[in-house]
């Protein structure tokens, strides 16, 4: 290993989508990574079934999106608690959700991680965590006479809603208790008269039946004010009986691949960092899976954290940079918990909810309302806190068309290596001079925007900027307006804040 006495720079607990994406981001940033997973092998369970616009953009920024598009199907349909949303193709190069099973997402991410040199240890549940000034010792319950241990600079818990890492780190997980139970499974439904059933509300609850693969349906039933014990086993017969209670028939349900359960419990870690231990994905937040936001938020957590943690490990940024991870992602998690609580309330059976849905649905015909709810789900409107006032600062960078010395390009292509980019669109020698102290870690790209106006979700059209500093996660750290004097002091401050002090000499 590159670090004396260390088995890895970072240990990641959990080989789900969040842990895998984080491992890839860390490797791109030059960190040595070991992923430990309690499971012996993958179970084939696939709770999530889609990727939203912002996550598609993130995968495109890393040059791997085609792998996912080849195995999924784009669907120009979205919803808020079963009430349909419209999409705007001007907001993103990838405006529509991609229907793809979580099992396929995990397989593709694991293949990519292996290509990047990520190491995996299966059958290795975390049993103990001990941190000190120089690192973290992670004890693994591997079934031997004595637990194995790994020594790393940092540990990231991506180990799900019942996170062992979160518990061992002493991080509180406050929130709201469940009020309903949903059962989910992949089965055959030979007697289903339709190809697609989405959130069909009935007096006893609601159900959905979604065909992800020919002949196989993702069946979900929701029953309210029925909350079983947390560790009560889940069976195929429970799913069948629940569908009968809700829909009046089981549609000939047979051949279950797997079944599971979830609720509308909503909890969020009080802090995403405790010293050298951090949390991401479901370990940091759980919620009712309305709108399919959980997997997407976890992947976006990973992309926010990965480059920062890699920079700290490389010694190019102070540990305090890691505090920005909680500052930026905790509010995002809060918003998702709130909107999923609202969606859970909107789908409950009863005349009062019927009336509420009718009023809510009548509001959704207004473009501003539809846009606001759409952005809640696809995360295109997220803006992190910044000091500047340019409308791009803090937001994800639009994937604009560029003319470069090497030909036509998209902004996303400049981020394939997961390095920050200072994009000079005005040909200013001052910009090139300002970034010289960071030439070892920031790429300077001179180009011209192919369009005079850029579309920014939640803002509208703005003039193409004269220059902008784009973080590896695709968010803008600094931007300058065309026709105005460049604030080079603000640029240097942004460079130092996010990418460490400049080189001397």
C-alpha cells in the first residue's frame, strides 16, 4: 500500500450502488479503496428500478452512461405520488428517467469499479470501529477464531438503513415512525389484464405491477396502519394475500424471485461525518421510496463526497473540506424526506385524500408547479451555498455544446477524469494566469460556447458565461458573466477553498 501501516486509504462498508459509486470516484481521485460487504454474494434483489436525470448526467460526466443506457429503457413519464409529471427536454441532455433494475446497476458499477482497481471483501460484516488521530481500524466478523481488521485513513458507511457503521460511530438517526407497510417482489402475473399498473388506489390500500422484464412483474402493495415487527420474516404468501386484500385478486401470482418489505419511516443521520467516519446513501437517510429517489440520492452523495475525500487523502486539501459534504448533502436529504412524507400522505386511501389529490392534481397543470415538483425528483435544481451571486454558482453545470481546439465537445466530456475544470469561454489571459498555481490539480480548457444562451433549471435562460470553475461533481464553484470585469480574487478564493493552496514558486 502507498501508506505505511495502512491497508487502504479508504474502507467502504457496503457494496450497493452508493458504495460502488463512491469507490469509483475515490479511485478516479487516486485513493486506494477496499469495499467490505457483509453478504456472501449478491442476492438478486432489486428494490430500485430507475435512474433520474441528474444521476444520468453524473454517469455521463464519467463516460460510462452508455453501459447503463444499453440495459435500460428511457421512459418519458414521471409522477408525484402517482400524479403524472411532464418533462422539459431543454433542461438536460438526459431529461427522462431510465428504467433499469438495481441488480443491473450494481453489476455495471461493480464491473467499472473492478476496472479501476477497487478491491472487494465479501462475507465481511463490520464488527467494530476504532478511530484515532491517524486513521480508523475496522474490525470484520469474518467467521474466524479472531476478527480480521483493516487499517485505513477513513471509513465510509454505505451499509444501508440499519447501518452498523452509523451505530458504532455513535451518530443519531432521528425521524418519524412508520404508519404503513409495503410488500414488494418480482413475480409472474399470468392473469393480469394490463401490461402496466401504477399506484392504483383502493379502499384497502394501493398496488402497482410494473413489467421490467418480459413475463416478470415488480408487484408492490401498500396497506396503511399495518406495521409488523421490524424483524418479522417476509414471505411470498404475505405478498399474495396483501394483493388479494388490496386488488381483490392475486392475478395468478406465481414463481417469486424474491420478496421484501418497506415502510414510510423517514430518518436522517444527525451528522454525515464523525471524525474519520462518514455516511452516505441509506446509511445517512431512509424514506418512503416514492418517486424512486433513494438510489439516486445515494449515488449523488457519493459523487459529492468522493473527490473531496480523495483530495484530503492525497494531502491536497485540509480535512475541513469534508465538512462541506454534510453542509451540502444534509439539506438535500431533508428535502427528499419531506417530499416523500408528502407523497405518502397523498396516496393513503379515503375520501379526504381523494379530495386532496383532486386539488393537488388541478395545481399540477400549471407549469411552475409541475416544474417545481419535477425538480424535487430529478435533482436538477440543487444549488449548494456559495458566496458569489452568478446564477450558475452552486448549481450543476449545464451540459453545453462547446467548440474547442480539438473540435466539438460537451461540458460533460471534460469531467471524465473526475478532475476540476476551469473553462475559459472568453479567451482571457488573466484566467490562465490565475489558475497556474493549481495546474497540478485543475484542468484549464479554452473553448467557445456554441450557444449564446444556456438553460438552467429553476432559473431559465441565461447568457453563456465568460468563464467558470467546475468541481469534479459537476457543480460550479465560480463563474464570470460575459461583458463584465473578471473577479480574479474570487476565482483564487474558490480555487483555494475547494482544491487546496496553490503550489509555491
